[in-house]
């Protein structure tokens, strides 16, 4: 991956979180310098331009929708300790509960060891041991950190006789393929990956044509990416 074989790279460095530690990821891509690169994830790599989406704003938008439009008040949260964005989404979720004067229910936050079926099954079993999810008896909605988790949770709940959205609503994040094939239509945040791709290529071309310019950080604005689609919350 060097000139003249390649002119530049669009990278998603944080997608390697499950395979490498952060210093190793940074070292990997830093070793390709001075090849022009644009990162569309969330990691800071020296000399690499960055395209950022404020996912905190996405969680704020999602919670506003659930609370104001659907009048939900009792929430559970399921994420995974696999990358920094999952942790940041949890912190924003907790901040939004406080903003709307809602109590974080006891034993309602679960961060799985990974996004594997095994580890997600463990947290779903724990949630079910603490709360009755039938007919929105004790929980209105489960907020998750990604469509991958949401889809697996829907399947696991179905095996326990819990129907989405009749018994409990579930939200995902990212609008990934997993949400399309979920047992129940998945409420999710659309991050418009195609738009991000186009913007990243434009940023990369600028780096190639004007290599002397300083490294840029561009934030994708809310109106360019944010939307809630495939509503299953009723």
C-alpha cells in the first residue's frame, strides 16, 4: 500500500477493535505514512484526516423520539464492551434520562463481554431475571448500541416467548444489514454510510491534490445523516 500502486486510502480504523488493541491499530496505519488517508471511524491517528459523526447527537435524537413521540419512561440498555463508541452511547443514554427527569432503573444497564450470541444470551437472561417484559409490564423499551446486538436480542427474547414490539420495543443503531433481516422490523438510527463514503472520498482527494495542507477533521452535520427508520415502537 504505497505509491505508485495506490494514491490514497479511506480507512475505518476502529473496525479493527475486536482484533487489535488501540496502540497496535494506530501503529499499523501510522506505518503507511506518508500515504494520504482519511479515517471514517473515531480514532485519532497522527497525520490522518478524519471524518467524524457525533454519535452522541444520534442517541439524543433517538431518546427524544422514544420519550416525546411514544411517551416511553421505563428503559433498559444493552451494549458491549468492545469499543469506545459503545461506552459513549451508554453515557449519552444516561445523560438523556437525567435530562428528561427519568430514573435509571436498578439492574437495567448491561454491557456484554462481546457481541457474540453466548455473551448476549447471558445479559438477556439476567435482564429477564430482573424484569417482567410481557406486555410492557415493567420495561417499555430496550435501547441497544448497534443493530447487531438489537437483532440478536430480538431473537433471544423470541425464544423466551417475548414478542417485539408487542411486549417490549427495541432500538438498534447504524441501520446495518442485520436490522433488515431481523425477526421484527428494527427501529434504528440511519447514519447514511453512502453519504459518509462520498464525503470521505472528497476529503481524500483534497489530501492527494493538496498534500501540503494541514490534516483536517470534518464533522458530518446532523441534518446530513440523522434519521430514525423502520419504526417498531408502538
